[in-house]
C-alpha cells in the first residue's frame, strides 16, 4: 500500500522527523510514506510536521511500542 | 527548502554555548525547523563558535549545574559542585553523557550539524568572536558565512521566530 517505508525505530527526537523529511523529498506528490517509530514524542511531532508542511497524515496507529504513520506527500 | 514564497516562515537562532549538552537545543530546533520548511539562520557567537569547529571535542560539566542528574542503575546521581574540580571527573561525565546519547538513539551533534548544512541552514560565525579568541576560520566547517550583529539583525527583523540559546 505504501510506496515507501521508513524504519525510524529506536531513534529519538528529532531524527524521525528529519528522516521523514528526507524520505519525502525523494518522493512524488500523491505517494504514500509509511513511517515506523518507537519515540512516543513522534505522535505529536508527526502531526505538527504534517500540519506545517502540508503533507497529509492519513493514519496513525500503534502496536506495542511501535507507532506507524502513513503520510501522503503533498 | 528555500522556496522564498510569501508564506515562508523564517527563524533565527543565536547560539552562545559550546558544551555538549547545550549544543543540542540549537541544532535540534534548527534542523527540525528546516525540515518543516522554515528558513533558518543560525548565528554562532562566543562559546557557540566551538560548535562550528571541524573537529568537535565537546564536553559537559556538572559545575554550577545542580539540576544535572545522571540516570544510573535505575537511580539518579547528582554531583556536588566540588566534583568537577577533581581531575578526570568532567571527562567521566562527558563519557557517561555520550554513552547515554548512543543508548537512547539521540543523534550526535556531528550528525545534526551535517543535517543542518544539508538542509541549507544559513550558518553565520561571529567575526568579533573569531578575533577575540583568535579562532582560525580554516578550523571551521565549510559553508560558514562570517558576519556581525547587523547581519543577524537584518535576518531577525524579517523573521517570525528569534531565539537566544
């Protein structure tokens, strides 16, 4: 489903955001990036990042300690 | 990054501290802002200039910092102010801090600085501090601009966020 998957597990603030930005830069509008992170701060941060940059946060979920985000590239 | 559209937000940071712990706030904010399409200028002055040296040898000291408590075996250890006077204690604290950074998946300052350069953060080194402390410009990383208070002010007056760190 996702066009690209980014494994940001084990990384702390601000690395999940920096890596997400880097991944998005290499993608085309409409594509979906799936990010997996273990940083609990990424729930608030990923929302803020998408609000600010205009990329769409399609979904977020968590299973155990892993948070998964799906972002549609603007 | 530098779309320079009308809605582009801008931020400047004045970076004044050169210890391992206080190197984090400016580089975290600078890189995150750049990732969020904010145009970032970082002005390095006084001890902050140490963060621009090609070879970083940053240390942390507990001196004058009673709030510093290192996690240790499920407890927290604070250090009396006499401790950093003892030779080797600052080195030990620095090593502890670096180990913690690695263990917790926190980026190194080197990595964050590289990310800042990669994301076209504008980096300005204070000319006066270079003169004052006789710092060789060639010892600083590439891509650094040299400027003074007026250079920062020009950016700051056109910015949405200005922070002194």
